[in-house]
C-alpha cells in the first residue's frame, strides 16, 4: 500500500470519528436544554401524578395526561374564515380554594382568551413558560390572550398575591391538533 492511500484512509477515519463525537455532543446538549429556553415542546402521554410532580419543579413537561380531552370554552369560534385554528374564551377564578378551573386543555395552534377574576382577595395569574403575568384586585377581571404552540403541560400559578393558602397552581395542557 502506498503512503498516500494510508493517509487518505486515516483522514477519512478521523473525519468519521469527529462526526460521531459531534453527534453525541449535540445530542446530549439538546437533551439538556431547559424547557423555558426551548422554542417548541411536545412529548408523550403520562399519568397525572407523574405530570404534576414534574410540573411543580419544571413549570413545563412535554407529557400530556392520559385520556386528555379539550376543555369546552365558554365561547368558541374559528379564528378566521376557513381556518382550522379556533378562538376560545375561558373563564378562570382565583379563590381561597385555588384556581377554578384548575386545569384547562386546548389544542395546539388555538388562540386563547382567558378572563381571570380575583374573587375573594387580590390574586395574580402567572404562566412562566409563556412569560404571562396578570394581577387582579378583589372583584376585578383581567383579560389574558395568547396563541398556543407545541404540545405539553404547563404550570400556571398565583405566586405573588395569594391571600389565603400562599401559592396556588393549575395546569394548562396543549394537545396535538390531530388526536
């Protein structure tokens, strides 16, 4: 064998080794990305207990509760003529017993409008993953609007102004469009 042939083979082996090492490096980095910095989300199904345990720690989990069905909004309409995207109006209340409802399930891509009412004291509504925050004084109703993307389960919470029990939490589930 000529030395040129051996150098070519060695060079190819080095290139392959570098590609494999970089592949492992980028794969492990992708898995380490925190949910709050991840632009999209999505995952499989899991039990409600597993989801709630992880949700309190991470504010987001890629899982969707088993047998999840979309919450019926108070009002709903197509976002635009001939559009598959829906606009849903949901009402949520902050009370001494927690959020009511404590869980809202929608479909990815939907436009969501929530009317948040502080019933028996001052409350705030925070959804850290989407960067949403709204404060309402006792008896006041505030509007919160956003469009869902991706899939998974996100935490919403009252974190700063919770008069009775301290912090109260709920879950916002975004399901895939074809389920």
